[in-house]
C-alpha cells in the first residue's frame, strides 16, 4: 500500500469517526429524566439558569417523532445547544402515567397533552417560559437540523416576542444566502 493510500485510508477513518462521534442517543443526551412534576421542573430550570422548558409531545407509533430522534435530536450540536438553554422532557399523548402539571395539579399525560394544550398530532414541540406559560409551539418534524437549531434560537433569544417563526426562518435563510 502506497503512502498516499495509507494517508487517504487514515483520513477517511478519521472522518468516519468524527461523524459518528457527533451522533448520540437522544434519550441519554437530549431529554432530561423527569419525576413527572412539571412545577418542580420549573423550579429546577430557574435554579439552573435555563430559559425555559421544552416538551416534546409524542406517541410510540409516530414516524415523524422517530425521524426527529434519528436525524436531528441525536446530533451533538443540537443536544449541546438545547441543553444549554432548556430542560427537555417528553410527554406521551396517549399515556396514562400520572404527572403534575405546571400548577401542581395531578393529571394523566394524555389529559395534559390534549385537554391543556390541544395536542392532536405529533410531534409537537412546546416551549414554556419559567412560569409554565406556553410561549412557542411547533407542530411536526422540522425539515432539517438547521431549522431545529433556529427554532431553539428563536425561543432562547426572545425573538418569539416580536415575530413568528416563519418570518424568523425566512430572515435566517436570507442571511445564509448573503454569506
């Protein structure tokens, strides 16, 4: 094997390892473990200096939820950004598990999703401020990792106060083209 072939093989192996290192299990590296008390989670988010709480409303048989987990939520860049700014949980919209809502009231996961937030399709990404108020809602899978990062930025940087996500995303795309 020539020196060039060896160098090329080592380079390709390095690139493969780098790409694989960027992918991490979202259940371990994206989502926080919850005790099912969202009022308590708000207090923890405040104590940790987070911007708020992100809840991914999902269900087991949802292909779009699975796609998000396998293509976006497993990316280290996404995980690192979101973990810096939010506490992140899942809620099964068909779940019978009892939880406590942001006011401390007991409810099932499915009643929390449907009765309080009218979640009918999945996934729904609900961003809540540190008082438990829904401030941004995004329904469906994002088209790309970049769009999901922009969604996090949109909330974390407070752009939701002055514009909607569609306008924000158009502006980000325009900026990208100009670079």
